C-alpha cells in the first residue's frame, strides 16, 4: 500500500514533527499555572525537580516505546497493538487512539481560541483592566466565533495532513522553528523587565520540605505526562513513518528534553512578566493567586490576565501578538498529530487517505461543537480524557510487556548504528515503574474527584468532575471496542501486506 511506503525525508523532519506533538498549549498555557500552584512561600523549584525526575522515569521511557512500536508495526495504533501485543488486544490500541481523538475534539476549539486572540491582538487595542479583558473573553464566548474558529482549525488541520507525512513534515518545518524563535524573543523581553528577577527567583528556588508532600510528585507526574505527549499514541503514529536507520533512543531524549525546555522558557516568560507588571501594585502572595487562578476552562491567566499585562509594559503590543501567534502555532502543531493518528487508523482499515481525512475532520468538527458552545462540556471532556491518558500510557507499556520487554529492546531498539542502547534500566522502567505510576496517578485523580472536585455528587455521571463521569465514559468506550475487536482486526490486519521480518 502506498500509505505504508511514506517516510519522513530526514531525521530533522521527524524530530521537528514529533516536537510539534509534544510542544503544545500544555507547555505555554498550563505549565506556568501548575508550577505556581505547587510552589511554597519560598519558591516553585521543588516542583521543577520532581517534574524533571518524571521526565526520565515516565515520559522518555514511554517515548522510546512509542517510537519503537511505530517503527516495528508500521501501522496506526490499532494495527500496531494487534501486531505486537497480539490480535486479541487490538481494543487497547483503539482505546489509546480514541483518547487522543476525544482530546482532539475540544483541542481544536482551544486552537481556535488562540487564533482568535492572535487576530484580536493585531486588530484591537490591548485591554487595560481586568474588566475590559474579561469582557473581551465573554463577548467572544457569547458569540458564534468559537464555532467559526473551531471550524477553521479543523479545516487547516485537514490541509496539513491531506497528503500524509510529506505535508505534515513541511508544515512542522515552518511551525516549530518559528515557535522556538517566538518563545525566545518573548523570554528575552520578559527577563529585561524591571522586577522580572523576583519572578525568576521564585520559579527556580526550591523549598525542600515540599518534596515530602505526595501531591507535589503526583502533580509533577501529571504535568509531565500531559505536556510531553508520552503514552498518547501520537508518537507511535509518527514512528510508523521514521526511516529504519533512525534510532529511537536519541530521538526520544531530544523529544523529551526539547519539550521540557520549551516549558521552562514559557514559565520564565510568564513568571517574569507577571511579577514585573503586577509587582508594582501587588504583594507576592497576591501575584501568585492571580497565577494560580484557572478561570473558566482554565483560561484565566492566558486569556484574561496576559493581554492586560502586555498592555502595561513597554513594547507590550508586539509581544502580545508574538505570544498568541506562538500559542496558536503550538496548538496547531499538536492538533495535526491528533488528526493524523485517527486518519492513519482509518487508512489501515481500508479507507483512501482523502476519505479518511474528510471523515476525521468532519466528525471532529461535529463532535467538537458541544465544547465550542459550552465551557462546562469542554471542561468535562478535558477532565475525563486527560485522566484517561494514564490508562493509555499503561496500555503502551503493556503492549511491550506482551511482546517481552527484554526481547523487544534487543530486537527493536538496541543495536542501531549511531544510536544509544536503551539497556536493562529501560526494561525495569517499562515493566514496573510506568504501570505503578499509572495506577497510583489514576487512583489519586479519582480520589480527588470523590473528595474534592465533586464530593456530594461522585456517583452522578452527569456531574462535571465526578468519579462516575469518568468511569461511565471510559466503560462505554471500552465496551464498544471490546465488542468490535475481531472486526477491527479483520479490517486492519486483513488488508495488511505482511512484510519480511526485519524490513520494518
């Protein structure tokens, strides 16, 4: 099949495209807020330490697994799970794919918000007060524009993946370097502001006693899992297009470390800007309260506070344009990987690519409409499928374990010329650490839902943050895919041209 013959033209194209997966709004939008929420009176450095540890014990091991699974399977998530873990586990691959696709439905809406705010920064004066900034947000949400920009995001995504990996590679070769330049320019401007040093000092100063709190570690793991894209199945999908001679271990380290570097730079920009501007009129606890406040659908800092902060600083207008352009680029590069994941599953099932892209983006628009029209619905979907990423990560590790962790490493990962070997340490991380962390994190989030988020309505599947809303939606999807397992295998593997082992 022609689809199977496509490859990234170069290692650079592969790395930039995978960085496009990893670098998204979670780096620029979510990470600074989570760091502020998990700081103490002295600083947020303890959270950064825990977050960096999980880069190496959760994210990079899973990224290695996904690259290798994609390169070995040469298929999407369903076909790869059927081939590597066994045909009776194709449903696991389908669940991994659905979680990323369910996130795509509302992520497209958020990408539309970023594009709207970019146009707003270009066309309109910056809001000088919280009231004016809130009015911009509320007027936008009260109009039909969220639907329009959601449609635009899905349409642009369709164009980006229409011709497969070649068009994806070309788009990311523009998006990702431009995004890095924008982030660096924004950081340089932020650190030169009077008072920015106080924000940077808070960000990097560790309060060591915080490391004794389990919540710090759990929040750090959650953030690292979300902002690297590890365990989503997205890197697996792009891995199917990597050239055989391109090793996976170095690429995984470049992906993980490159992603976390962008998160740190974004935090430097946000902390420096907020402390410099608000430090003239607020105390440090008050500044941190602004940063911790998530607002409707976690929009507070990014869409309500940042525009008015830019309005109060020299050269704030151009910086606001750059900030929201970078945010839009980050959102779009991640969105196209989600579209490609679902598209590849349909192509493996026998659809022509153009029909698969049209179906994915058409249904993506329709199923994203509830999130475009209701912030409550978007928040619910973000909660349900964000937590489900822990299950996805465990399923990726399980696929490797079914094959045999040591055998998989020796046959698929180690021994590539010019690459590092993963070694036995990787075996232990995949076999023991990743499954345990996934279980602990899942139980912790469900406990929070029952005790903090929705203690009175934990049993109500229609409550936004209840335990039951997660369990009911997961159970429905899992039951569907379990029932369709044989049919998915026939559609996917029946059309597969079996290659000689080692061609991979």
